């Protein structure tokens, strides 16, 4: 086990991919905190961005995964909360830099943009890449809050 809890949520457009990613993350040895939604019935993505943000801010999870149609709307909603750094990623390079340079604690994925295989690759890199904790990056991150 990794002793890290990953909060995961999606809107209706991301529900199918969220369900596949939950199993994948669990198989990697992480604990899962499912913050919804639980069907493809239409819902509002800001509610689920907030749910993952609250989980991280409240200490119930260390990392987060958000899925909507593009990843954009749900990442914007999560980024409204202090201490959350949600990054829309569409390949392993953006996932790696989101962690290394930006210390992103939430990855946002677009179910209508990338396929399941790419999403899994992004998520694996995101969860396994440490922050490059150097003065240059840290100074910039501190300015975000």
C-alpha cells in the first residue's frame, strides 16, 4: 500500500472514465475516496470539484482526480479553493510537469478528449512523480496562495 488516499470525482460526462480510474488507482495500491457522481444523470461539475477540494483541504485525501468532458470546467471549480492546484493534463508530459514544477495536488482529465489508456498513463505519472522542491518552483507556488 502507498498510504495515500486519492479523492476522485466526476460529473456525468466523466462518470464512465471515473469508474475505470477508481479500479486502476486501487490496483496501484492507493486508497480511494469516491466523491461522486454515481451515474450518468446530469449534474453540475462545480459540486464535484468542490468535493475533491474539500477532501484535500480537510485532510481526508492527499491527491485528487477530477473528470468531466474536457477537464477544464471541473479544474476551474477546484482551483477556486486555497491550497488546491488542479492541472488539466492530456498526456504524460503535462502530468509529470504538473507535479514536478507546480506541485499540483489534483489532476483533471477530459473524458471526451483522451481515452482510457492515456488517462491511466497520466494518472500513474501524476501519482508517482514527486515535486521538484527547489527554490525557483517553491517561490512561484507560494505566490498562488
